[in-house]
């Protein structure tokens, strides 16, 4: 035998279930304000990340122009060294980076090393010279 359940008890029971469901939904799904705050934090982080990466990107045109200028500077220094009538600079290497020439290799005397540095400094467009030429020791 079943007893009829009064309407007020049905309403209270259903209302309790509805409240429990709402509480669980609120615990699982963030509210609108929380979602907006999370979206703001994520978007600001993304802007900072992509802005930082974009700032690191180089200007390929400028880089290629600098490389071409460095190559031309190295060629002019090599020509100046090969045009020298006093010494031969067959084992001297010339590298240029942003207008600064680096001389390396071997020569027979201190005078030859100093002359190579002076010749490189006189070439137009050269900002500086690093003379890393090594003087060979004579065997006596």
C-alpha cells in the first residue's frame, strides 16, 4: 500500500536536489566573472609572449646589407694587403663584422704584423682593426 506524498514534501525534495545540483555546477564550472578574469590573464600573457617574440625577430634586409658591407670591407682590406710591395701576406686571413676587421694568421716579423694592421686601418669604411696575427718564431 502506498501513501500519497503531500505536494509540499515533493516540492521540498525536488528543490533540495535542484540546490545540490546548482552547488555542484558552481563548484565545477567557473562563474562569468571568473571566466572573464581568466580570459584576461591568458590574453595578456599571450600578448606579452608574442610581443616579445616579435621584438626578437631581426630585420633580414638590414642584416643582409651589413653582411654585404662586411664582405666588401674584407675584400678591400685583402686588396690593400696584396698591393703592399714590402711584404707578402699569403697566410693572413681577413674577417669583418659590422665594420671591425679581424686579421689572423702568421707572418715572419713584428714589423710585418704592424704594417698589416696599419694597412687595414687606412682602408675606407673600417671602424676598427683587431690584429690577431701571430709572428712566427725563428729557429736559430
